[in-house]
């Protein structure tokens, strides 16, 4: 589970880009604080900065306050040590023309590496910008990816354009601000808290659907593109036994009774009537904080108000469930069957 965020500010926006980045990174830390980074563009170049520190501690002085487009990342490592900065995000294409942030796990990254035939950092995410470079920015080649992925990237060949995509499973929330700016983060709760820090108001917020990509310029969505499904020849069958382990890690859901330790801080899990909740041993935990999360029989949920099937499949936020009619405004729930749920997607 990592966190991604970023923005494309409207031409006349007066939002301080450094302050907005700091607010987003600080809130994204709940999804991983082992490393963090950002990339931003000017008319002449793309700058990337990353380090093995939490987002709230990351130095943002290199980002001009009048920056108009940026991507951000906080990391919970699954592949590749955070001590090797090449494994941290933003990850770059081999020619460094594409800078990309990724929340999720690419299960078949070893298989994709064999197709790309180029030396890449150990982190699984590195195959994504490499695909974009090798195949001439052809996003239909995302069909090579088997895994969980929400991504955003900046391209030196098309400066000023922010590209954001929810390829599969991993959550992605988008907001359009009153001044015409576009801001995104992994979850609605994180996005709302970051905006509240700066007293900013969104005209609307929505969760991106899987296989959706947005091209954004000056805060405006110029195009919305449907992405392809995974090509069956690229599905890595060797992941069958551990697929759910990484999917739960990506989504923020946790299986009761497991500790995940990747050589850094051990991530603990508890389970109670409030659902499966991910906590770090350094955090203070108060179960009453989650009393207002309505229970939906057959679903897990986490502290961000995200709901998942028992298999770890992301369903949506509490607001999505309200819209789908499975939760009433008073918090009571309506029984459902899996078949009824899947028909809505």
C-alpha cells in the first residue's frame, strides 16, 4: 500500500503549489512512510526529488511556489530497498523522459522485464514508464500489466500535461476545485483532509473507475480514455498462492493475524467489530474513532472508509456504497448478494 497524489492547477490559480504538496504528502503518509518523492514540470524541464523519509518530512524547497503541475508519492516498500533511491518514486523511464508514481503491485514485473530487455531498478513499478518509453507512449500496452495499479505521470515530450489512470483495483480519487484546478489522491478521506488543511473547497469529488485514464492540462480534463484489460499471455500464474497477500497490501485491507515485515518497520494488524484496521506500532489507536463506519455484511473496510470483498477486491468508498443503495444515510445497511454487487460494475 503506497499513496499517490498531485495536481494540475488552473492558469489563474493562486494556490501555493508547495503548500498543497506538503498537505498531500503529510496525509498520504498513512499509506506508507518509508520513502517519499515528487516531480514537477516547468516549461523547460521536469525535476524529480525523492528520499527515504516520510512525506511530512520531505524537503519541498526545490519546488517553486508557482508550480502548476506535480505528482507525489509516499511508499510502503514491496520490491526493492528504500535505501536505493532508484527504487523510490517517482520512478523514471530508462531515458528519464517519463516520471511516474504508482500505488499497487505489478505481479508479473519479472515477465515484463524479459519482454523489455533493459536494465531497470528492482522496484516492480519501474516497468510501467519503461513500457511507455519502449512502445512510443502507446497506452494500449498497459495490457502487459498484471497487478494492482493507480498511476500518474509527467512526460518531457508533452510538458504541462498530467496523466492519471486507475488501471486496476488500487483506489484513486479526483477533485475539481472551485478555481478550476484538478487535484487527486489515493482516497477521498486523504484528499479531503489535505484540502481542509489549506481551506480549499472542491466543487465535486469522484472515485475513478478501473481502466480509466485522464489527460489534464491547466486543471481541465482534456480527455478520458478507456484502458485495455490484461492480455492473458501476460498473466503470471506463479502468483496464484500469494496473489491475495499483495492485493490486500495494495488496497489497504489486511488479513487478521498477519504481520508484514519487509526489513523495515513491522506493520501490525488488528481485527474487531470495526473491521480490519491497519495500524503502525507507533500510532495511537482509539477504536471509537471508527464507530461511525457502517457495517456491510460480507465486506471488510479500513480506516479510510474503503470497502473490500472478502477476497480483497476493492468495492468503493462509503459514499460509493451510499450511491449504490447498500447503505442508508442513517448508517443502517441493506443486505446484498455478491451477484447483485457485481452487476453494478
